[in-house]
């Protein structure tokens, strides 16, 4: 999400992130505990890192033994029963331990994003006109929303659900269900069509929708529509914000470590119909301006047979939760205004909270992904600053050496701007995020998949490329997922960018 600075008394609000609302200079305030956490994650893979090279050395040496060497070894072992038993026990124990503790690879077979129909597109002028005709807002609120939109980075082709295009809008429960069904079923239909997977082969289903959680659940809705088998493991994640898509992937990954030879579908969406705000509190009007209809469906598998045709392999997921802090906990909150109208309120502390969560997340992620030279330079500067000279200029790790592509949650222009600056990225590194925000708006947890689709549609995804997906969410959370391309990846047929990729990138004027 993106928040803009506000003022009391209903006065005009500065819709851009001024100096008070920018992400903090987190590189000047990195805490060692997050660095240690990253190395702790790295040490969890130490067994694999040590055992595999050792086994490789043993195999190579064994292949170089001659028949005479093997004969002498056999004679020696015949007269040393203790050594034979000890070596055998160690081999059995080591093999068993490795088999039980090693992480099974998780492959991303394919994914699909919902592509809204042209008839659902809403321009800035249309948005303002419909807001005025709805009768929900006073003139001050309408002008506030117009200013937000003009500087938000959203284009004139973003989409609203059908119920929100009516005059006045009719956000009923039935209309909200229809929106979710259209988005989810469209994405899943396309996913099953592209992968040729029978829905009954799914063993795991994870759905995340932060604010719309009806009964029966959205996961039950999918089970009913596709007649999934009775023992499918289904989960419905709610109230977790825009970073819930990465959380859903993490849950599916953990389940795939336990349940072998199966598929997991992860569906990420948000519902606009049920969560539009019809009041005049400024802090609750911003989501109206930024959020648009969208969704994604991702097919994961741990089947070795799927490795050859899979697009990506999951490398790391790092999750950071700052909910123990009161400011972080309350900076994105669903509540009622003075007239009892429900909406999502964004605190003025949001950008600072997001910066703190980002700092913790990337400091933990760094030891896992950065080259050793970058880690040494960063750690040396950090220790010198902490213990010797507090005025030492911090060393900024070059994450461009670790990742080829960046999918920064398209929550708003200010967040993308500040991450570009803070991580010393180039314009092309944040192009996918900016263009996704321009074409589709903030689609919540699914935005990182529209961004990945943009990179593929441009023909930029090559074998071995690493992708960093990073998203923020209420609570407050910052979550990262790292993927590696299994081959050169081409855009999927009927992808979200198929009819417009030739027009992008576009020049953005604020």
C-alpha cells in the first residue's frame, strides 16, 4: 500500500510522500540481530552444503580406484570387522539423516493472472464523475481523490468490478461473490488450460483474500466449482494484507515438504466490491483510489517429473513480522468512521513502518543471496560503525549482483520510488512495478505476478535468472520470495499483457 501525508481538520492533503513520509534511511540503522538471523537461515542448510561436496569427492575417488586397489581394500576390510561395521553405520546414518532433513525442491509449473474485460476500465475522469454521482462524498473528498489519482501512477485502463461501475454502486454480498468468482475462476481456468492439469490432481489448495471472507469460504467455492477430491488440503488466509501472496506460497511450500508427488494451487486476490469506502475520512479514501480488481493462480509441484517443464524453482522465502510494535500493528487497519461506515484506514506512520520492516527483511535476506564479497564489505562496515566509529559511512550492498529482476509490490508510486532509491536500483529494475501500477493499479497480493508476467512478456527472463518478489502487508509485514528460472521463459498465451505489451513502457508524467 501507499500512504500519503495528511493534515488535520479536513484540509488539503499532500498526496506525495514528502520528506516526513519517506522510507527511513534503513542502511544507517541496520541491527545486527537481523544479520544474524540471515546467517542462521544459511546455517540451516549447512548439512547439505557439506554433505554434497563430500559425497562428490568420495564418488570421484572411488571411480579412480583400480581393480588392484579394490582387491587390497577388500582384503583389509575382511580383517577389520569393527571398521566395516563403523563405516557402514555411518553411511546408513548419514544417508538417512540427509534424506529426512533435505528440503525437497518446489517448482513453479506455471501461473495465470486475471485479465479484466475492456468494459470494466475506469479512467481518472470517469472515477471522479462516478464519485460525484454516487452521492457518497462531499466536494472536499472528491477533490482529494482526484489529486491522489493524478499523482498516483495509475493509468486510465485500470478496472473496477461491475457493481462499482453502477450509479450509484451496489456493493451487495451477491455482487462481491460474483466478483470473486469471476476473478478466481478465470485465473484458474486459464491455469488448468495452459498446464493441462486435471483439477482433481490437486492435493493442496491455498487461497488468500484479506478483507472478503464469506461462508462458505473462497477455498470451498473453488472445491465446489472444480469438484476437487475429498481429501484435498484446503486453506483460506484472511486479514493478512498485500503480502499474503508470499505467505500463501510459503504455506504451500511447507506442505509440499510433507506430501510427496502432488500439486499445490495458490490463489491470490482481493475484493473491491465488498471493501469500497463510502465516507469522507481522508485516511480511508486512499484505498478507493489505488486498489483495482485483479487476481492470480499459481501451480506448484514437488514432482520430479515436473522439473523439465516448470518455469521456476523456489529458492528462498523470508518473512518479517513487525506486529509486536503498536505503531506497526495499527498503521493499516479496517475500522468504522464517525458515521459508522467501514473502510481501511492508513496511518501517517505507514511509510516509516514499511521502512523498518523492509530493513529487517533485506538484512535477513542478504546473507542468503549476496555474493561473499558484498557480505564481507557490508559486515565489515556494519561492525566498524557499531563498535569503532559511529560516523562511518554505511556500505550499501549491491542487490543487483544477487538478482536479475525485481518485482516490488505495486502498492503505490511512493513505495516504488523509495525502494528504487534506497536499493540503488536502475529505472529498468522497477519498470515492471511501475507499468503494472499504471496498467492494472494496486491489485493487492497478486500484483507481483502481474509484474513477473510483464518481464516474461518483454522476453527478458532467461535461464538461471533470479527474481526477487517483495511485498508489504498489514500487521505489519514485509515478505520476500526468490525464484530461479529453469529455462528461458516466454509469455504464456492469453496472458494479462498480451494485448498491450507493445505499448509499454510508457512515459509517466505526474
